[in-house]
C-alpha cells in the first residue's frame, strides 16, 4: 500500500507541474486532502519556517529591485562582459552565479540573458555556449547563497541535531563545490556545438528577412539608462545585509540574548535581517513602495512560496507516515552507496522544480535515516535537477532570448541545450562537495 501511495504522490506532483508553480502548490493541496481523509495519514505541520524565509528575502530583494538596485547590478555585470567579450562563455556563468548568490533566487537573471547573447553574437561566438551555461549556473548557485530558502532550511534542521554546524559550515562546502562545478560546465561550453557559420538553424534565420533584422540590428543593453544614486546605495545596503548575516552566524554570542542558554536560530536572524534591511533600503532611497509588487523578484518569490506550501506539506505527510517501514532498507542502501541519496534528491527536484521544496521534502528523510550531516551537506547540489526536463522558466526564457536559435529544446525533448552543462555542474559539485564536507563538517 505504501508503494501505491508513493505512486499517488508522484502523480500529484506531475499533474501539478503541468500548471507551473502556483498550480503545483494547490494541486498538492488536493493530494494532501486525499492523503489525510482517504489514506488516513496524520497531517504534519505546514512548512511555515521556509515560507517565512522566502517572504522575508523576497521582500528585501523586491525593494532592492524597486529602488533600481538590480538595474545597477545589471549595468556593472554588463560592463564586465563587454570589457572582456571574448571570455563571455566563462564570465557569463560567473556573473549569473554571483547574482543568484547575492539575491538568493535565480529569477533575477532574466535581464542579463539578452545581454550575454548580444555580446556573444557580436563577437562571433555561438550564443548557446554562454547562455545555456549561464542559465544552469544561476540555479546551481542557490545552494551557495547564504539567504536562499534551501540553505537556511538545511541550517535550521542540521544545527538542531549538531550545534557545531553553522552557516559558514554549509557555505564552506557549497560555495567552492558549486563554483568549481560552474567553472567546469563553462569550460565544457567553450567548444560545444557548431560555429555560427556552420549552424543550419542560424543560417536559415539569416535568410528570413524578419529574423535577419532581429539578428543584425537588435542590440540589448542596459548602459543607456541613467540611474539615480539611490540605486547604488540600495545595492550597498543589500550587500551590508549579507555581510551582517554572515558575521552574526560566525559569532553565536551576538545571537545569545540575556541569560538564554542557546543562541537565536539563524532562520529567525535571516528573517529579521531581511525585513530590517528592506525597511532601511526603503527609508534611505525613498523608494515608491507601490512599485515593489510589480517586479519580477516579488512575483516569482510569491509563486515559489505557494508552491512550497503545498508540495512540502503533502510530501512531508507521506514521508512521516511511511518512514518507519522504509527506514531500514533505504538506510542500508544509502550507507553502502552514498550517491543513491544524491540520485533521490535529483529525481525529486526534477519533479517539483524547486531546490527549497526538494530540501524540505528530502532532508527530514535523510535525517530520519541517521545519515551523516557531512553527506547531507556535501550532496546539496543534487537538489538542482529541474534542468533535466526543459520546462523551467529561466531555461525557456533563455531559449527565447537567443535570436540565433542555437539555444534550444531538441527534437527529442531531452537533447536540449541545458542537459550536458547541468549534468556536469551537478555531478562535479556533488563530488567536490562530498569530498570537502569530509574535512569541514
């Protein structure tokens, strides 16, 4: 019966994924009702902590966007790319990685993709090379961001069973491992695909008058927009927020209030810091608060919160119910073959399209099996598997931004531009992460 119920769980997730983020959340709510009242599973608590972290981070990042901070970051990134155009396949992924690292979400990189494609095309470089790599890098960096929901959830759960694990413990593993993965997928991308002169799709588009006009005369740039000084101030304050979070994480005494025996949890600290610095940015830059909900960061963040609300609650209810029966067999397999837990993370991520939701579903499973925290942290990059099926918004947008048609979803669906860079990035990051974690954790 447990296997049939697990199949039902997967079917609900698949059905929800056909509608996207909000659809995934509400369809999972339907699945939860069936689990509780038909299969008679006791409901667990909703993922309140993860949702509050997402809300706090998204609020601060959305105020940063409304204040012009994202446009300022975009202009800095574009200057770097245009000053080194021949290295766009290496620099592009590093730029998108850095943006995600700072903002805790990969949805803020859409504006840089047309610029990466423009720089590549004007220098005779196949745009697929930097664009596909940059899209993958923007998502791979989520497990390296100190304010991403996935990282904070790992921190909240693992520090509860081992007080020696703090934010820097996780970042010392995930930052170098995902950065090395990004470098390797970028190096692979340097020579991938045919040169533009030999690419049949590009040549076909050049013969089409409409496409030819787009290719030869459309220039994407952010440098012609003059930004107010407040945009730079907003970025500096946001960076200060990140630095403050890391400092507070490094010094537990700061978080120990009065005669308390335990410091305040980092999940609460991050929520407080993000709300406080969001308010500070608002006050200093005098940003129109009505513009905050209009930005791409706010919209994508709210969608993510709703998706995780349903996905995590439904999945957690099933796993808590089934774990006593599964524990012995699964534990034996994972302890003998650690990579199998990475495979489980990857498969779940392919279905749910969210690293935070994958963490919320699978980390409690790993902890319940008694897996080593070093293993759990080292394999964190495997929570990014949603490049495998090319339906994620950033990948679809990247294909649309490439006017040459070189970044594409293939005829056989799975032979798309993001598959090999994604596999190289995730597998190498897990291998590096597992190795580093044996020393750090």
